[in-house]
């Protein structure tokens, strides 16, 4: 026969087991959340990098195009070309990749 103290310990045992199971489940859910969050951050960084590379190359080409355009006061100058180059650079700068370009200033 069990003593009264042992019987009360046995009554608490299922509650302790249930709480430890719930705690373990919560910890595993937290770990899964952290892993998913890290994966999502890596994916977002990768996508941003892949977008910036072509935009930077395009900006570089626009810089070279603007350098080859005739001076604005010359008769052969194409004002529409300069406007187009500046509009393109403005769009690129809105995406955050046009930082130090003379054409995008």
C-alpha cells in the first residue's frame, strides 16, 4: 500500500508529464519558426542580390550612353535621349541600386 505522500506524487505525475510534453512541443515549434525565418531571410537577401546585379549593369550602360551623348548645347544633341537616360536612372535609383552614378545624380 502507498503512503499518502506517494499517492499525491502519483496524482501530480500525469500533469508533470503533460506539461513537459507541451513544453517540448512549444520549443520544437519555436525552433521550426526560427529555421523558417532564417531561410526566408536568406531567400530575400538572395533575391535582392540577384535583382541588384542586372540593375547595376544596366545603370553602368546608361552611364556610358550618357557620356557618349553630345553636350546639351550642341546642335547634334538629343534632348529626348538625355531625358530618357535620366528617367531610367531615376527608376533604378528608386529600386535602391543607383548610388554613385553621374547620370543618376
